[in-house]
C-alpha cells in the first residue's frame, strides 16, 4: 500500500487541457469596459502577449506545453500525490483520501504552474517587465521567481492587509529580484483615489489589480500578468489534475469527490477541470466536484451570476462570473488569497451548469482542520488550502456516517510556512468568524455595470 504516488519527470504533461473544448455551450464573451462590445484580441494586446490572448480565446482541447516551460517545471513537477492514511485513521472513515501536493514548488504553491508560462510567452514577445498584484503574496513570489529565471523585471502591488500580515513574502520577492509595493499606493491614479477616500483601507485584490493594470498600460516595456481567474491561467493549472488522474490510475483509483479551495478559482480549475471534462463527456458522469470558499467572501455561494469588472476601477474587461460586486472589500481574513470579489468565468459557468458545486466555511473551523491535518499528515498548509482540507474532512466524516467507501481527492495548494502569524492568531482565539456581510454585498451589487 503506497503513501506517496510519484511519476517520472517524463510524465509531466506535454499539453494543457482546455475545458472550453468540452463545454456544452460556449462561454459568454468578455466585454470591453468602454464600449460594452465583445473584446477582440487587439483590445488586450497593450497588456498581454498574443500567445496568451490566443490561449484565452481558444477552444482547442489540447494546447502543447513548450519544451522550455516543461524544462523549468521539472524543478518540482510532477508533484507527489499522497494517500492521507493517518488522517483517514484519525477520522475513522471508510473513505480513501488522496491529496495532490503543490507546496513542493520553490515559492510553495501551485501558482508557478502559470507564472512560468506567462513569463515565458512575455519574454518571447520581447517584454522586459511585468506588473502584477498579489493577495497573500503567493502569486507575487511566484511571478518574481518566474521573471528571475527569464531575466525580466517585476513589480508587485501587494494587498495592504497581507503586506502587514506576511512580511516574509515581501522578502522572498526581493530575493528573486522583484519590487513589492503595498496597495493601495500613491504610485497610481487608482491607488491614490482609494487612499484619498479610505486612508485606512486593508486593500483588496480588486484595488491592486487596478494599480497593476494601470502601471502596465502606461509603459511600453511592461505587460500585466494575472495569477488567477482568466481562462489561460486555469488552462496552465490543469497539469495538476492531469498528473493526479495518472497517479490515481497507477493505484487503480478514480475519485468520487474532487475538492479545491477557490479564490479566483485557478488551483480548483487545475485539479478539477480534467475530471469535469470526464464528467461532461459522460466518461464519469457521477463525480462530485466541489469548490470551497470563505464565508466572509462568499462569491460562489452568495454572489450573482452577472457581468462585472475584474477590478475596482473598472479597467478590466467585463466578465460574466459569480460576483459580490467589483467594489466589495472583504474583511481582512487570514486566507488572503481567497479575498476576491469574483471567480473565474469558466468555474462560474460550470457552477451555473450544475457540473460543479460550492460551499463555504468560517476561519476558525478551517484552522481547526489545518491543525488536525498537521498533527496527522505533518504538512502545515496555507490558510487557503485549509479550506479544501476542511471540506475533505467533512466529506470523509459523511462517509463514516453512511459507511460509503468514497475516493476523495483534494488539491493541497500550498504550504503555510509564511503564515504562522495566522496560526498564532487562531491559537490565541483572535480569529473572527465574520458573518456573511449582507449589507456590504447588497451595496456593492447595486453598483454592477449595466450590460446589453
Ligand atoms: C493564491 C492561492 C489560492 C487561491 O487562488 P486560486 O486562484 O483560487 O487558486 C489558494 N491556495 C494558495 C496556496 C494560494 O497561494
């Protein structure tokens, strides 16, 4: 009986899986924020290289991974798949729990899976500098890592509340050679405007995205890179699920339940899309696929399925997604990477079509699950990943009640080695379980753009 299921380096996928090829109906197109008309490639060209724009809009099922990218992915891929036997024993569950471990990448999460190809395609297009935002700092350090490997410059606008909670993430970006600025900042018009109105704001991903897009649009040597949400980001993350499916097949398993935490939706897309494809195409129609989010930022469970901006200033295209409103500023919970008002349009469509389900948890129960996981499996997970741990534990406990021997697979998106101030706050009883902020959400949803 294996604990760790490993693939050879040659088994790193040679192509990404594009779920757009298998959707029962096409995605609603992104709309230009000025004209309200469907976006054309030229609209995105000032901030993205053409190859990423092509991938964003592609309906080709399988998109080859360049050899130069696979070569760098070898630094940590294929990532291990674990059977969480000690957790199973602790829970006294008949379920078999597997997790894909993305914390083995140098920056410590799944995010380099897309940072590397994004930096690569920008480098190929002659771009010298990338600007981006980061929530908990995982994306900023991943893009800093990627740009270092391609000799590019990188500026990261980091959400203020996380900048204060996780100072070592900033140091990590510095080691990789990137510049990290707390957001909102006076460096951009979007940041200055927020600072003037709300000097004490904890910041938000929506604000930081506005700053990074403004920075990139204003300089000819600079492009923008986004760590989640967009179709090409979800595409690059499918290496997670493609490898996991292979690894499970090596032990003659296929998951009954697939779980991932959801901020913008990219690590969830990564683990889930290959299995969602099997579900849509009838190969495995019964698989339960579940995205998990914080109750304090309940995009999928309480948001509207509507067109909205990706950022607070309304600089990005309008995308049809679940949204809490682009100017919703979530409470400063410790899973900073899950504080986003929207979600990937692809994930949103799969929820809307009933392929994928969603649930939410409070911070304290999530940290309790993370501590149980650390004390059984040893790994100290990121607060974001702990949402998936909690959902997997609940699914396994449900099996204890029903006696079902389900195969549960979850994505363990990253380690918590820079998150000890959050664990400390949990043990000190200082974590607040914010109730669903109904008034705030009603207010921000009343600002949704009018479309059509
Ligand atoms: C950024 C991050 C997330 C959330 O982002 P998604 O795009 O939803 O995956 C989850 N887990 C970790 C460890 C992260 O760094």
